[in-house]
C-alpha cells in the first residue's frame, strides 16, 4: 500500500471517530445543562444510536454495498450528517433534539461499516495493514476528548458544530478516496444480516448463556457511556472529557494484551476477569471523589479498556471458534445485533430510568446521588459474574481450542 493511499485511509479513520467522539461522550452533560432534562431523556437520546445500529446492516448490506460506490455513499452520508448536526446544536427543546439526533445516528452508523469496507478492499494484506490504519480512529476519538476538555465545551452546543465541520471535511475527503465499486456478488438477505442462520448455536447452553450475558452487560456499559461525563462534571472534576480519553488509551493497550492473556487464561477466565474489572470500575466511581479520592476515578476510567476488550473482543473470538467457518459471519452478525442493537437500546433506557430514581432537585441545579447510581451497575455486574462462574461450562474438547 503506497504512502498516499495510507494517508487518505488514515485521515478517513481519524475523522470518522473524531466526529463521533466530539458529540457522543458529552451529549448527556449538554442535555442536562442546555436542555434542562433528566436521566430518562438522556438515556432515550443515547438509545437512538442503537436504532441506527439496527437499521445500518440493512442499508449497507442490502442497498449501499450492492448499487453504489462505497466512497460516494460515505461522502453523501457525512455531508448530510453535518447539516443535521448543525441543527442539533441549535434546538432548545428536547423533542426536536431527539428526532434530530435519531436522524443523525441513522445517517452516521452505516458509515462505520463503510469506512472499514473501503479500507479492507484497498489493502493487499488487511490482517497486517488494517490495524495501523484503524488505530488512527482511536487517536481521533482521543483528540476530540482532549479538544473538548481544553476548550471546556462539555456542556456547549459547539460540540455538535465542531463535529459538523469535521463531518463536512470527511465528506469531501470521501470523494477523494480510491474508487470502491459496489459488490455485485453480494447476495446478503435480511436473515443473514441479522445472523439468524446462527440460531443453531443456541443448542449449546454455554453459547446461549454468553449471548444473554452479552445483552445484559450492555446495561452497565450504558451507565458509563451515558452518565460518566455528567457525573464527573457534576462533582467538580476539571477537564472531564480530557480525562475520559484515558479509557480509549487503555482500550488500545489492553487490546494488545489479549493474545497473550487469551492463550494463558482461556475464554471463561477472560470473561471473569472482565466482569471483575466492571465491578471494580463502578465501585471506584461510587466511592471516588474530585479531591482526595481522584485516583479512584482515574483508575475507574482507565479500567474501561479491560472491561470492554476482555468481554467484547474475547466474545468475538469465542463466537468465531464456536461457529466454525460455515456460519461464522452470521454468528458475528447475531452478536453485533444483540449488543449494539438490543443490548444498548434496552441499556440506554434502563440506565436512564434507574439513574432518575436518585435525582436530587435543589434550586436551579439538579444533581444525583451518584454513589447509589454507580452501585447499580456494580450489583448488576456481580450478578452476571455469578451466572458466568456457575453456569458457563464449555465442553473440554472445545475448550482445548482456546488454551
């Protein structure tokens, strides 16, 4: 792959995740401050991303990938998304905000798959070349967080306007990407896109339990995504968005550890380690503080990589091995639909409803009993850990595949 091609693909990945990170992390803080809404409304706004994730496979697999060049579809979606983002930052009423953010997520979520597809189809050796390009996406997300923190934009509508500018830049760049023609041989059906061919895997009690755990773990995950930034700002942590980029740094670092730990520990112990990290993270959030217990908050943020990678990436590897060559794509589609679709959708609403039970209204400022809020995902993670330890038992011959 020549240097100019690598530069274009890397720039695409940087902007792809810069746009996302620019508004997603601090949207809850913006809504509570600017729109004067509660946790339920914040949860429902974050749930729109799951709706986009459910629709996205159909758009990419049944429409974009069959009839139009991928780079042009990517460009149109990002330019249209930029227009929507501009208006998102202008509205002052929750109902209009919700419908606009839903429209935007429907436009944005297909671009994640399209960016990956464009990269893969331009590479001679994706296994070696893709990670070096994809890591620019993580750097883009980190750059967005650092910019928000440095300019103190956590509660400002400018997060959407800066994201809109970056989205326009990415839209223009997309038309300069190498031509990626439609895949005329793509015969995907809606059943294959949802991974329904992989339902046969439910005959395995271990996989069925893992599938259920993958949905339920999204409840603790959405507590972090939806309320970590409002929490940190509420208790007086300076540069909260900048400090939260520790989570992306740790995600990249823990990703590098997975091959070594996986060979040593196997699937079950990797999942156990992940859930222990989930419990610790929320206990640190519950009992940490902006003053003498700041270290607990920073450790809790830094544990994001272990929480996410050790469960979801381990789960993807486990699914790959269990499914085998014939239905592995369907199995991955099933898990993706279960987590980013069903799990995140339910988790966003549940986390919003449960957080709202601990609201404290005083004067012009609404806050929450954050200790009680963070103990909820800690308790849920404990329950999931117990289920995993007691009932997740792989057959020995299958377990030898991993160890």
